[in-house]
C-alpha cells in the first residue's frame, strides 16, 4: 500500500508541494527524502517509507520531475526510482553528494580531478556505465581521467565517528543551478590560496568565482562553506557555514555572486534546500537530535517533520 501510494505520487511528478483544495489550505508538509542511520527514507502525506535496505547511503537528491533519486551508496553515485525500486550504479568513482541537471539527463558530482585535488564531473543519468565528463577544473577538460580509487580496508575497519563539524567540513556535495548554467561546489581554484572555499562555476566556460573563503596564507579565520543549494528561481545560493572560534554551524544565503549575504534560521541549522519561494527544508538540532524541519523564510515559523538529516524536496 505504501509503495503503491508513493509510486502514484512519483508518476504524477510530485507536481505540487502543498496539494489542492482543502488540503492546500492546511499547508501539509512537502514530500521529503532524507537520511537516518545511513538509510534513506521518504515522508509523504504523513507516511514514512524506508527506501534502502542497507545503511551505507547519504545525500539523496530528487530529480527535477520527482520520479528518481540520486544518492551516494558506499561512496559512489547511484540512482533509484522515487519508490526505492530500480537501484543502479551510475559512477564507480569515490564521490560527494550529487546534483541533477535541470532536464534530468545528467548528474554532477565531486571526485578526484587530474590535478590531484577535488573536481566536478557529470554523467548520464540513463546510460549503463556512462563515462564521466570533466566540468571543473577547466584545465582537466580533455585530460585523461584519474584512475578509479578502490575502497580497501576502510569498510572492514571503520574509523571512529567524527564530530558533526568534521563530517560537514569534509562534505563535497554540489548543486546545479535551475537554468543549468552554473554549479556550486566546495573547493575550486580558490583552494590554491585558501584553507577552504565555496565556488560557483560556469558550466559552459569553466570559469569560477569563490563566494565563501576561509583562511589562506596565515590570514583569515578557519572554517568552511559546504552543502550548497539554489533557490527555485536561481537568484540565491544557500550553504552550511562554520567559522572556527567565531560562528557555530549555521546557514548562509547570498546572491550567486556572493553579495547580499545573510544568515538564515538559527544556530546548528544546516543542509537547507528550498521548497518554494518562501519555504525551505533543513536539518535542525532538536534536543540533541537531527530533525528534518520546514522553515518559513518570511515568518521564521518552524515545523519539525521527522528525525533525520540531509533533506531533499520533491
């Protein structure tokens, strides 16, 4: 029953976040996929459904039509249908959180580049074993792809759990702009002068512009800007920010140029995704637990949905 209802919603393309008629007036919660304990879940219409059997998954991302979800499974990029069926691998490279092209034909992700540092690739979302195409850094376009690193003994000898700050600081999730022209990603050319940075790159030209920079050359404060997300109209970028010894984990929002920067939400809010012109979904900390929370960007009203983190909205 649950899978049938979810599949029906997926077939309809999740056309509306807030329903119609009387349901619209009540402003029910949007359809959200998220992670809890390494498993991916979706909540829709008050019902929670587990989509993955194992617990080695992270960073789910709904496709633009809401019918598929790209995600990280065992450190590589996979795709499944919105009801959890049809799971398949689309890249065998060790990767950060994926992002869909606006037309749903491609998926971008961060992985090791020809320079030895992080880069951004795209692959077909429909082909079997597609070959990755380099997007950033532009100097790696046309160069041989780095060899695929193997996952060795890490699985058999897991490291001690890192703190939330350490886990976020190492996150390499990317975000594709709604018009398809730009990708926001951690790192980039600014890595050569900064300890950490967040970049907006232009897909067509490979040019880059840093919108958040930390440290570098012994100057500035250490920190990070990670998990970027674009507003529905592409006018703004939000990301999770942290400045060591100064500002705890929180959400920043700015124009695509980095201008008109402001703080959104409260301390320990993170991983914001936009769910409409005035609505966002983020991970909040409630009584020490990560909670998927709907935030009204105009009034500041907050509505907790489920225990979990890393939300994506259909």
